[in-house]
């Protein structure tokens, strides 16, 4: 019996294609692996025998070529979601810190420093509100938000204490900063133990934050005005600072 030569060529061509596909799957780039796997499934390239005597012709289906690469995993959206409006506001609050120091020591006017701190304090409310409202809560934001808050508050407290080195200012400043360091370490420890919710911010912590922000805004404005600490607004700022120091001891936020 005489074998048909055209059938032998078809079989050889198919065998060579399978061997090359297996080689590409083991050594080629990810995109070529997708192409090779598609070849084995017959989705992209198909071998067709032409008329006898003309060998094997390999044809590409245009509509199947458009599917190349669709098996690759999509890009993770988590990287993109980190760059959202709430997180950008948090980054801006962190960038305010060196600007606050530069304005405090670079100008004799107290209003610009107090205004900058007030604007940064407003972003503390906005970033959390927008993150919850727009569904943009991320792990990066949850990490950076308390860091930005503590940096801003600590720098403002140190600036006020150096400008007015009186006991009624320095003592509450030391209490607040010491407690912030302790709570930060406690939260890190509880997070490692899987109990981070046990040190969540409560209503007392929110009242403390409000009193603290208002007092720092007032005191930053009055530090460069001689005799202003003895005025009623100075007494208000000092009183709120001492209230914040008392609340910071009993609260976890």
C-alpha cells in the first residue's frame, strides 16, 4: 500500500507545530506563552492543508488574533485607587509641616502660620469624610491619616512651647506628645495581635481633637503678639489646650 505524500506532510507539519508550542510554553515570555497556549487550543493559529503538491499552508484568522493576550491577568486596581482625593489631602497635610515651620520662623506675622494650620486641620476632617462618602477607603489612607495628624499637631505644639516657655504651656504639650507616642506604640502592638479595633477612636477622642485644633490655632496666632496670652482669647486658647491634655489621658483617640 502506498502512503499519500500530502497526508504525511500534514502530519509532520502538525507534529512540528505541537513541539514548537510546548517549547514556547516552557521558555518564552508571558505574552508568547499566552499565544502558544492559544495555539494548542486552536484559538489563534490553524494549520490547513492546501491542494496536493503545494505542501501545508498556515493561515491566520484575523478575528482570532485580536484575542491574543486576553488570558493575561488584569492590572490590579489597588495601586490606582491609592491615588485618590482623600489620600492626596492627607499627603498635602503632611507637606504643610515644613511649610508651617518655615513661616513660623521666617516671618514676624502670626496670621499666615495660624491660617495654614487651620486649613490643614480642615483637611483632617475632609479626607476621612470623602473616603467614607465616595467609598475610597484604602489601607494606605488608614496608615497615613494618623501619621499626618500626629506630625502636624506635634510640630505645632513644639513651636508654641518654644515661643512661650511657660509651665502652663510646656506641661500640657509634654503630656499630649508623650501620650501620642504611647498610643501609637500601643496601636502597633494591638495590630500585630489582631486587636486593633480595641483602641479605636471614641467620642472623647473626637472632642479632644476638636479642642486641641482650636487651641493650637489660637495660640499660633497669639505667640508673636506681645501680652496676648493674658487676654481673654489667650486664656481661651490655654484653657482649651489644658482640656485637650486632660482628655488625651483618658481617651484612646
